């Protein structure tokens, strides 16, 4: 498994849609595939929202 999107930066609007999807009940795995981000990136985005 190769990870090429390690340092991918998401724009603010993308981050908002990630959070919206997450809060809407979308699974973590689906979000990671949809936005091509790592799990750590996802958690950092969610952490910033609190």
C-alpha cells in the first residue's frame, strides 16, 4: 500500500465538507478515500473544529 497524499493540504472549504460528512455519519474509511487524506490529517481537522 503506497501513501502519496501524506502532506496534502486541504482548503478550508474542503475541511468544512470533511467535518460535515463526518458529522453526517459517513464512515472514516469512506472519508479517507473520498478526500485522499491520511487518518492523522482527518483527526487533526476534526480536532480543530472543537
